[in-house]
């Protein structure tokens, strides 16, 4: 999945051909949207690939040697820094404390999550596993909980492997008006965004159909708007 920032603050995700053309291709993903402040709503679109090999992972062990693996998609963790976000993303600012982590805990693993900055919104989503305790409190599977940002969070996993999603960031502090994929600050801006989309499709769609498929013989690659092809080595 590749995030793409548009001039209207819309984030798209591009999908790739099936890896297994003769069998099931199970997939679990999160589509995460970061809003933009009003002054950045009309910036030039930006596209960037987040290749798996470039996304850092930190593996921590508890006193019993059980592991917790954190994939740092955005933000940083104990020296591991995510790839650069789009230049006008809220995540690109040094004072917004944005972080997106996926956390995989081995059975009965314990991990003390370091604190974030004061004033940050911090949420933890428990999406796979049997049981989880946060600060000694039992958290049901499928729950999203809000954490005190400037305090450590003690995570204790249950008997099966557990997986969590951590989302955090400082609030933008501006009005939000949403209609479908459009996220603006006023209703008039929503109407303008819809009109722009109907008129230009945000600059035009360069492919002959709505669901283009890459040529598998070309390998895994990303084709940018200026024609540059980024090949996975």
C-alpha cells in the first residue's frame, strides 16, 4: 500500500497485483487518513512508496525473553525512524508527535510503551489475539482505547500472539467538514472540492481504464506522475 497526499487533503491507497495467481491472497490492512491544516489543503499532490524493506522494525525482549516487535510506519521509536512522510503532511512537522506503529507481541510478552508528548492524542487498537492487559486493566479484543500520552503504558499480552495498532498525534485544532472522501474546513470548501473533482479528476487519470493492472514481468515497481519508475530492488 502506498500513501498519496492530494491537494484536497485526501489520502489514497494503491493496490498491487495478486502475489498468488492460483490461490487465495488473504490481506488485512488499515487505511489511515491524516488530515491537513487549512493552509496545506491546496498543496501540490505528492506520492511516495513505503517499501517494506525501508520500514524499520524494533524488537524488544522482556525479562523472560518474550518479544514485542514494533513496525514504525510513521514517527520514531528508540532510534528507529520511519521513512519521510509527504512534505506537507501533518506528520512532516517536528512538533506534531505523529506516530503510526503496528505492534506484534509473542504469547505472554510484556512491553512498557514509552510516553508521548503532553497534549498528544494517543489511541491503541487491539485487533488480533486472545487477551490483553494495559496498565493492569483487561482490554477486550476489538477495542480501541485512549491512552494518557505523557505516561508509560504497560502492555501484557495473553496466551496467544497479539497484534495492536498505535495511532497518535497532536490535534490540528481546526473545524472539520467531511463529505465522502473530502475533508475540508467549511461546507463551501467541500462544494468547491467536489466541483474541482468533477471538472478535473484532480488533474486527470493517466490510465485507459479505472482498474489498471501492472505487468507482472516488470517486477514490483511504482510509476510516478512525472514518468519516473521506482523499482523494488
